[in-house]
């Protein structure tokens, strides 16, 4: 009998390590994908890059779909998948365009604000009530955004506005993912996102179309593979453990972005990007921790007002 708790603890530790490993690989894939986008958008329009990312991303998932005999396409929530595809597709268009305008690390630092927008959306749309500590965390996160943007001291350009818009849309997508993950697999969620995003990105890219050359074509293929692998691993990591446990690993994206930005483009993140990104990240981690703690408490009692 004494072996049972140990086995359960050992199993929990293995799941945690698996989730952490998946999250680290996912953040590396996303960082490499963003660097590839920044490179490609120096020569191709961001909308066209987004289209090829979606097409090659779907092709990268095809072996998994064939292996499942396309059972991954079965779902009872096609409406939510369509919503996620449209929202995620529009977010990608704005995000890719911002990557063509501002440094890689700054884009990454500002994108950390997505959980802040998720919390705000839960209050505005779902009527969720929050208490003082989470309100304080939100305000601190907004302060971090202001540290990066420095309104009144530095010009807030179109690139910064686009990344904030993309982050708001990504926050909506995150809520959708959380609902879909209760019943559908990571492969199902990732596949339908691409199915609905492809026609959107194709339509808006037509006015800017130019035929990619061979090196560009190879980078576009790499982009699709990195994006699909990152999406599947990201969703799978959240399936194996709680958000609050693996959220801190998201900070590695800023580190990866800084390294890749310097190696490929000679970009050196300034002090305000590091400081603001750290502040935003710390606030989102606290919000995730509070949500995790309250959800655990809700298993033992009636849901409390947050």
C-alpha cells in the first residue's frame, strides 16, 4: 500500500517534466518561427508569408492526420473552431506585419500582455469579478507595457499598435483554446485553425502576391513546420499540467528572441524592453497562479468571488 502514493507522485512528476519539456520546445519553435518571419518579410509581404505559413503548417500536420485516419477532424464544436480560425488568422496577419517593423525582442515582450487581455475579457464579456490583488497585477502589467512603449518619451509607431492588436486577438484565441481542449485533441484544434485561416490569409495576400524564389520557398516551408509543431506542443503542454505551473517557462521566448535577434539582425534589446517585458511577465504569472489557486479551492467548495 505504501507504494501507491509514491507511484502517484512519481507519475505526477513525470507529467510535469513532460509538460515543461513540451513548453520549452514550443517556445523555441515559436521564437525561431518569428525570426524566420522577420527575415522573410524583408522581401515578401507579411500577408503572403502568413498564407504560406498556414498552408505548409497544414501539410506538416498531414502525416499525423493520415495516421489518425482523419478521425482528428471529428468535432462537435465546429463553430468554436471557426471562431478560433478567424480570430487567430487575423491575429497572425497583424503579428507578422509588426515583425517586419519592430525588433524581435520588443514584439515578444509586448506579446506577453495576452494573459492580461484574457483577464480583462473575462470581466467584460463573461461578467467575472476580480479582487484587489488581481486588479493590482493587471495594473502592474499595464505599467510594464507603458515602460516598453514610453508614451511621451518615445514615438509609438504602427508596429507597436499592430502587436497590441494582435495580442488582444490572441487573448480571445487563448480562451477559445481552453474551451476546445476540454473535448478536442491538440491535433484537432491545430488543424481546424489552419483550415479556417488559410482562405483568410490567401484573400488578403492576393494584391501583394509575388512568386517566392527557391531560398524563400525553403524558409516558408520551415516556417510552416515550426508553427505547427509549436502549436501542437503548446496545446499539449497545457493538457498535461496547470497553466500556473508552466507559465514561467514562457519567459524563455524573450531570451530566445534576444539571441536570435542579435545573431540574425544585429538587434540589441534596450533596457526598457527587458524591464517592461519582465514586469508584464511577472504580472501574468501572478494572475495565472491566482487562477490556479482559486480553481483548486473551487474543487473543495462553492466557487468564491475572485
